[in-house]
């Protein structure tokens, strides 16, 4: 256990020393300030927003859920940036730079080393995601006096999505160079986002083909499905036309959701980690 | 009794390239063995298999009786890689403290102070790695390899970045380690260094051991050089056993003998003979 703590501490110290950490912190501060401004202006204008006669839309819920969905996307994006840059070179990158060899020859075990690096990165990213998500919730509450029906579960799902990206990035770091791994993980992330948007469009168009493609992508890339499920949860108290309009938008929610995808995501995470450990055990350094 | 380090029939293949072709080599307790060979001969591959960084295609490698790469083997091993780096924001003391924790060494601050003193870095214990010269980092690497008092030390080009004074520090350190019974496998391009400190030498070429033995065993007689009042002449093929007879014959012939020298090949000549005209 002390070896895990030592390596995790080593990884954590490396993480906070990197410029990317400072960049993410600055970008997060800018994002939260802009998010606060947007909330302030939109909620202040809420009284002037009048839906067409006969259209029953709960404007506060619509605006709150839409803006919080936007914040969740921003949080996921920044969390993924942090996760990828903390882990993209853990094996191949560090081996090429000569940082890994002195550690690997110690009586720690390669699996302990990789798991410790995973835990270190996961701890940093989970704390980051939860803090930013919590700040976004607090801003929405303070400026718009609106909170979603469920506040905890969406945050946990966002954090879970980032943890899956960490596992994929670690797996990639065993077999790919740092640059190739970074590109590969960001492409996967982008593919997931596109698949999520496709699902929304498919649902709006009532296209079975597009919905099917989006569903397959959700199971193949469950970090996207968790994020979408989080969006679904924050708008779960929006009913009627308000709920329908929210589901038509980009932050509308999931078509693959619930405990099925959560359990699948946990299994997916375990398999990705197991593959990373097996590949690292066989890797010549 | 188990060898400190032993490899038997070691083979390693990278795709179509055979890096090692059945190498046998051992390092006994308290022995200092040098590994020589041109670039691409398989020296680093052999070293990396011994420390568990690379898996052999065939054959066995053991460290103090434990399979190379196993936790038990790594617990008895100290290693300095040819290309290594420590995080730039760590101080020398922090680097050693990190490796103490990983090696489960209970030496504490006293061990760190002693190791830094051994490599002449006692004044730099609080200096950050990115503020150190390449030579200082290499000496810190040697100190790192000694954390936890390993029984077997594997050093891959430990003096490549050192100036003559730094090389001397490492050479004295190696001799001290041998006196304390530590076994050392030293991979180096510096033949003079190997010749000075190693008990035995193995020369690799194209993945095979082409010569092995003590520096004295590897040296070949080159004749006897006799300096008389007629000048200096070399009697090719003569050995040190012939020297008294040659002196006696010269004196009997009325020559004045000013000096006699038995000529043997240097390790460099032996090395060049062993590896042929292969250029590193």
C-alpha cells in the first residue's frame, strides 16, 4: 500500500507541476466567470421571455437545465483535457524520456505502478470535475434560484466519464507514443460527442438508423453515455413541452441510460484497466 | 551457491533482428564484470533482460537465484540505465528518498547523506535536478542505484557523461563496492576503465560472447623487447618465460643490456581482434 501511495504521490506531484494543470485551472476560472455572467444575464431577462400564447413552457427550468447542461459539457471537456494530459505519456512517453526505467526496476511491480498512476490521475480529475460541477450548480442556484431534481448523480456520472477516459488513455500509453495517444483519445472523445448529437438528431427526426448508430456508439464509448445520462437526470423534472424542447436540444439527455449503462461502464473501466495492465506486463522498455 | 547474476542460453529477437543469440554469462559474488562490444552487439539488451525491463525470447536470467524481473530479483538489484532522467523539480535528496520508499530501504537520512557523499554530491543535496549538470545527474543516478545496499549492481554506461574527475569518483566507488562484496555488471564503452577495475570481461559481437576472461587472460603475448648497446629490438613470439634466456644470451654475446620488456596486447587490441573491423 505504501508503494501505491508513493507512486500516486509521485504522479500527483508531477501533475500539479505540469503547465497543463495551470492552463486548465486558468481556463476553468475563465469558464466559471463566463458561466456566471451568462446565468446572470439570462435569468435577469427571464421575465421578458414570453413564449407564444398557448405554449406552456417553464422558462426557468428550461434555461436552468440548458445552461447547466452547457456547464456539464464544459466540465467534461476540461476534465478530459486534464485526464489526457496527465496520462498520455505514462508508459511509452516516460520510458522514452528515461523517467520510467528507474522506477520499474524497483520491487514495486508493474501492475502496482500503473494502478497507482491511474489512482493518482483519477483522484486529481474526480476532485476537479466535482468541484467545477459543484461550482456550476452553485452559480445556477445563486443567479437563477433553480436546481435540478437530482444534483449528486449527474456529478458522479461526469466524474465516472472522465475516469473511463483516464483508463483508455493509460491503455493507449502502453502501446502508443504520447502524441499518437493524445490524438487517439481526443478522437475517441470527439467521436463520442458526435454520436451523442447524432442520437439527439435521430430522435428529433425519428430516424431509427441514426438512433441505432448512436446507441451502438454509446455502448462502445460509455463515457459519452454517462455524460448523456447526467444530462437526462438534470432535466428529469422537466415535463410536458419544456421537457420535449430540452430533449430536442444538444443537452437533451440520453437514449441509453439508467443502471444498465452504469454497470456496463464499470465493467468497461475494469476491462480497459485489465488490458492496460496485461499489455504493460508484456511491454519491453 | 547461486551466482550473483547469471544468464544461460539467452536469446532475444526483435522482429527479424536477433539481438542475442544464446548468451551465457555469470557474475559471481563480489565480482566486477565488464561488458564490452560495439553498438548493436546486444549489451544493453542483455542488461535490460537482467534487470527485468525486457523479456527474453528464450533462455534464463537469474539474479541471486531469483528469476530476473521477479520482485525477489528486483529487491536485490540496483540499476543505472544508460538513458535515464529524474523529475527536474525533485532535489537530489528527494530523488533518493523516493527510491528509498520504493526499495523499502530503512536507511533514512543517514543513508541519503552517505550516498551523496560517495558520489561527491554532498553539497548538492538540496539542489533540484534541473539545476544540475549532466555529470552531476549521472552521479546522482549512481547514488540512486545504491539505495537499499543492493547485492547486485548493474550499471549501463555509468561514466558516459562524466569528466575525468567524475570517472575517477565512480572508479574508486566501484573498487570500494567490490571490496564490500557487491557484485557489479558494468556495461561501458571505455576500455581503459574496464581494464582498470574489472575482474573479468565479456566481449559481445552480434549477440554472441566472442571473448571472455580476466583482462590478463585476454591479453596475448606480443614478444619481448630487449634494449642493448646495439639498440632496441623485439623478439616476436617470445614470452616472459623466454626473457631470462634472452638476456643471458645477449650478455654472453658481449652486449650490454639496459632493459627488457615483456610485450602483451592491451584490452583495446584484444577487443579490436574480437570484434573485427566492426565500427560502433
